[in-house]
């Protein structure tokens, strides 16, 4: 009896002791509170511990509660991460536009290089020199048009024609010296292939520049420039009608169309890049 | 109280529509509590200020996601998470002193006119002892005891704020007080009269 009583007391003591903190905080259910109160009457150790816990609680509660030295209200600039993220978005767009321009430029150069390498030449030396000379010219003239492009829409067709002309034809004085009339006609063929429907269907033929979206606009202009190129000046007069019958001619025309489209797309991405860069400079 | 609650919800709604002024009213209502929570969790005025500011900034940025429930537990949860992050950062780079009692970090205290300079010093030392003991508690126990004895939350409110079971709150507070008692007994020389009996009773038990 004494043993079981002692055991029960120990067990009860352990149980009630766990609840002393909650008892102190009035966080026990009423029945639990009653049991702890009853136990405290019999157990001096728990009474002592309760007093300790009460002192600890009092000590923590007695800690000073200093007011903050400043206010933490938010100001509009502090909440600005949204604007900052808009700037980041702009920058990301700028970076991707620049990357697209680079990729397009590389592809265009590869295509132009392929074009010049695969074009048959009477003698290889002048062909190489023409290639090296006309490539930078083509790209520089392209850059020239992109910087002007958006600012003066009225001037675009002329520039575009010049750009396309320079991409597809070497400089006029060199023409007579380097190319035979047949070759020249391959390069600057008037558009039988285009008329025959070899152009990809996405390219609108002679669409009015004002009606289309900017990109299509530019493509349409490029196509018309391609049409117009052989007709202009000394180049047109030196075209031989015999060249029209040659078989690889259509092939070359397709290549020219691809080049022109690449050039125009590059011009578009470059324009976007420049505009974004200006925008970005203003945002900062 | 009900009016205040309603007012708070309308402020929250306006904040959700991007009304910074409305949100700042909420900041003014809660900044003292949040700062005190951070101060007791982190032990330094500078860190508490930074984390308090972060808490309100985070709250503003996420206020659109606040739904239904009471605002204070939501805000407290953000503060608790911010404190946990800060403590984790400190563990990774333990360059910062964990000792909160460097003199320049002490909040300014108005001396009690009834006490001499000596009594004030003792009180300051005792305060630092308690603060340090608090900072030596495991993080979850410290949080429970701060919410209970500093913020004055009920066990139910603590459970709701931390999203833990009521039994967990009970045992954490119980263990926290037991540990604090041990830590304070180690500093018995500094204990004032209302705590000194701890020492006496400890002697009796042995």
C-alpha cells in the first residue's frame, strides 16, 4: 500500500510538474487546473518550483520594452522593387534583342559567305576580293538604315532600296570588271521566281507600307527593293537577257530573298535594340 | 475591439489595392510589437531594426496574398520567418557578436528617480543577464517565451501564430522556463531580492 501510494505520488508529481508553467499562465482546462491545485497542496517541491517559474516569468516580463528609435513606415521609393523589376524587364528585353541581332548578323554573314563562295567565278581572286569588300559595306549600310529607319519613315523606302541593292549587288564600278553579264543577271535577276511563287507565303508582295505591321512593312519594302534593284541605273542596262534562261538562276534568287529577309529582320532587331537601349538610358 | 478589428480589415483591403498610406497606418499600429519581437529574438538593436523594416516591406509586397484570417498572426509569422532567416544567416557567418551587451547597443533607459546610481547599475546588469539567458535558449523555446511573456499572447494565439499544436506550445514554454531558471541560477550574485529565493530553495532541495 505504501509502495503503490509512493509510486502514484511520483507519477502524479511528474504529471503535475509538467503542467506548472501552463498553470501559471492560466492555460489549463478547468479539470487540469483543479488537479494541479490539489497536488500543490500536498507537494512542497512543486510549490517551490511554481514560485521559481513565477519568478522567471516575472523576470522576462520585467525586461524593458524600448520603443524603436525610428518609424518603419514605408515610402514610395522603398516600395519601388516593382519599378526596379520593370527596369530589369526592359534590360532583359534589350539583352535578348541584342543577342537576336548578333545571331541574325552571324547567320546573314554565313549566308552571304556561302553565296559568294558558291557563286561560280571566271577567276577566283577578284571574287574573293569582292566578297571581302562588299560584306562590310552591306552591313554598314544596313546599320545606317536602322538608325535612321524609325525616325524618318518617309525616307525608309529609299534607304531600304539602297540597302537591298547594296546587299545583292556589288558596287557599280566593279560590276563591269568582275562579272560577266550572265553572272550579273544571276545576282540581280528580275523577279520571275518571285512571280512564279517561290517566295515563302509569309512575305507579302508589294503590300502598301502603311497597312502592314512594321516587320511585314520592312519585308514588303525589301521585296519591292529587290524588284526595283535591277531597273536602277547602270546595273539594269548591263543585264543580259540570255541569263534569264539559266537553270541555277532560281536557286540564286531564292538565296537572295533569304538574304534580303535576313537583312531586313536584322535591321528590325537592331532598331528594337537601339530603341530599347535609349529607353533603358532614360529609365536609369 | 470589434471596431478596431473592422478598421484593421478595411486598412488591409485598401493596402491590397496599393494604398501605401493605409498600409503605413498598419505599420504604425504594429511596429512597436514587431520591433520588440525582433529585438528579443535577435538581441541587437540594429538587427532588430533591419528585420522589422524587412518584415513590413515583405508584408506590403505580399499583402495581396493575405486572405481572411486575422492580420496580426499573419504579420507576426512574417516577422518570425524574417528573424529565423537572420539567425540562420548569422550561423553561416558567425562574424557578428552574439553578445547583446555591448554598451552602444543598449537601449536608452530612464533611471528610476527613487534609486541611486548603484541600484540602476545593478538593474542594468540584471537586465543584461536575463536578456542573455533568453538569447541562449533554443530558438523555438525563445520564440514561445517571447510571444507569451513579452507579447502577452495566450497559448491559443501562439499556436495559431506559429501554426503548431497547443500541446507543443505548452511543452516549449515549460522547457523554456526550466532552462531560464537554470541559467539565471548560474548568475545568482546578480539576482535581486525577488529572484534571490531561487538560490535558497535550490539549496533546500539538495
